């Protein structure tokens, strides 16, 4: 005689349903907590130190920072430049204006690391009807703050350890800041 040792079907389904609720509830709670953390986290405050113009990577990195700021994940406090060419600051200003943030301060280096002309920055000279095609508030030759001074001022106006400096290219400005 063969005995059937299986549990009644209603017992099995009640047991499975009860035990399935725990992982679902736990997963939902973890996901909710993760999204709540992301949603309510303060934006990361950033200073972008760049050798803009040597390659396209710097322009793309600045575009990414603006996108993160648009999503509320970061706040771009300043841009400091390590490339010593007159077109670079107006080019950075064009990018900032493109993203609606023409008020972001820009500091320039006085170093001689990379004074060569860029193949990307000449767009600042393009005109239509005598006016620049790309809006900006900085022109070639404008007096701008020294990168080291802007770094020091921006950091001094923030809480300790609340700012991330993203450095792309040469460390000229950061080395000069450390010497002050």
C-alpha cells in the first residue's frame, strides 16, 4: 500500500503565500529607502578644474556636470582652467550659457603648461550679423580671477569637506593652491 504524504493543497498555497510576502515586503522597503536617500540627498558641490581645449573629454565632462546639476544631483560652484590660452575661458562660458548657467565663476591660470591653440575653442569667434553665434558674457581679453584665488574663495565659502574638486588634465592650479 502506497501512502500519500503530501500536504493539502490549501495548506501549501497558504504557506507559500505567507512566506513570499516577506521577501516582497523586504525588497520594497529596501528599494523605497534607497530611492528616498537619492531623492533627499543634498547635491554634491563641485569645482571643475580643467585643461579645456586640449581634447574633447573636458567639454563632455562639463556637459555631464551640467546634466547632473539639472537633475539636482550636483551643484557646480566654479570652473578653473589650467590651459593658458585666451579662447578657453570664453569657450567654457559658452558651454555654461548653453546650459543656462552663465553665472558660474571661471578662474584662469597664469601658468605656461599648454598655451597652444585648441581645435575646439575657435567657435567663440563665429559670428552672424556681427554678433557671436554662441551667447556668452566673457570675451577674449576680459579680466578674470586667477584660478588659485577662485579656488581659495570658493572653498572658504563652503563648509569643510563639503566640496569635491574634479581635476581633469594638469594639476597646476591645485599645486599652486597647496603652496598658498
